[in-house]
């Protein structure tokens, strides 16, 4: 067996790939949480991992970041096999969990300095990185502020800066904007794009916000029940869904057999009954479908409460591939803490 196959250096078969996952499986007893998932993330890419609660997203990330052992299959981070060379893989990555993990009684700078020391960053480089990152996340003026005094958006930016202080090449973010107000969310998006460009980062995020995935991600993987069910660019995924438009209509009362009548309207590809007399129609001709729907409602004496026409969205993609809508996930505290520093046992 060669030194490289023993994990003494990066694997040579993944040039241009920051992350490579090959038929990865995670079992807990008889329960299979992740079922043979395969994908790769190119260097410099922002890659999104979408899925409902319990789909296997966090389990995938926890295996990739060496926090839990892989049952079978392989995961390579920057070419390093995470099972055979965990320390080297850890040095290439930064991990920001959904739950805040900074010490709230310490200042932003103190948190960053401690984290850098754990990774053995020399003093001069540590100070330079802290200054550069605080400027990048627009927190220079608050470097001496205790974390507990910060707003939610400022805390998230401070967490991201701390996660980059040891110069990782690959950055994992679990639900980076959960709980933030709309203005703070947009600020985080802009900051991530800036950091990616400045520091030549590869970023993998999990999110349940469709607009976030659409705006940030170069490619998106949809995971459901431990399986990878779709993987492509946001545009290609939207084009894969039947119909170019969505007509969403709510009625005061939908009579029996209403779904079948809606399906017969011009251009309609499919109809989803969302409950509460609300229906979502995927159609190739939004204007004709809308006209036909209004005429049908008048003809049958059904009162329309609301009516909206829009382009196909990632929400429709998710429903198409999983059969249900993506709901907000609860905060996952599940052992998702600061990843072990290099040298610690996995």
C-alpha cells in the first residue's frame, strides 16, 4: 500500500474538486440515515444542500467534517480522505454550525484569537487575519464588544469571521441566516460572496430558504430520506419542472371534483391541493390558464379569494422531487459544536 493510500497526502484522483463524496452511507443500527450518496463540489463553488428535517443533510456534513464516522463509502476534503487523514482534512476546512458557538462573555477579537491559537496560527498571521476579517465582515468598530451585546446579524458575521481565521480553503455553513431579519440575511449573502472572491473559498451551505439557495448557489443538491434526488444548477433544476409558470389560487369554497376541473384548464401540467381551498397549478401558459380559471369559477359560481401568477421557483422544484414543501427546520443542537482542532482524535 502506498503512503498516499494510507492518508499521508491528498488523493490524486480529485483534481479540481474541493469535496468528493463517493457512495457515502451512515447507519445507526438498522436505520440508514444516508443511503449511498455521491456528489462533488468544485473548487471555488458555492454548493447548496437542501432537504426537509431528517433528510440526512446534517448527517452528511457531520461525516464530511469528521465529527461522526462514516459507515461505508468515502469522503474527500481537499483531496484528503476524512477517515484516513482526519487531521489534514480538518486543517483545510472551517465549520459554522447553525447554533451560535462563540463565548458570549468574550469579545469578538478574543473569540477569534482563541480559535486561531487552537489551529496553531502564528501570532503575526493571527493578528493580520483578524484585522482583515473584521474589516471584511464590517465589525472592526466592534472588535472589543462582548458577543452578548451584539445583534443576531452581527453575531452571525462574527461567527463567520471566526470560522475563517485559520485560513481554511473549504467552508461549511449550516443554515447561515436562520433567525435573521431580511436586511441581515441579504448582508450575510453579500458578505459570503465577497469572502469567497477575496479568499478563494469553496463554500457548502445547508439552507431551507429557497431564495437564499437561488441567489447564492452555483449548484444545488436536494436530499430526501437519505437519498440524493436531484443535483444541478438552480436554473437547470427549475427548467426540469413541468410548466413555466405557477398559478396559485384560493377559493372561498372548492366544490367536489374541483381538482379534476383545474387539471383540465389550458396548459396545466399538474395541480397541487395545498389545503384550505388553496391550489397550486403548474402550467406552460400562465395567462391562458388564469383566463380559463376565472371563466370556470364564474361558470360554476365559485368565488375566488386570491389569485397569483409567478414563474417556476425552487419551491416548485422541491415539491416536484420530494412530493412536499420544504418547511422551516428546528435548530439542530445535536452535538454540532466547534470541530475538533487538528491533532485531536476524531
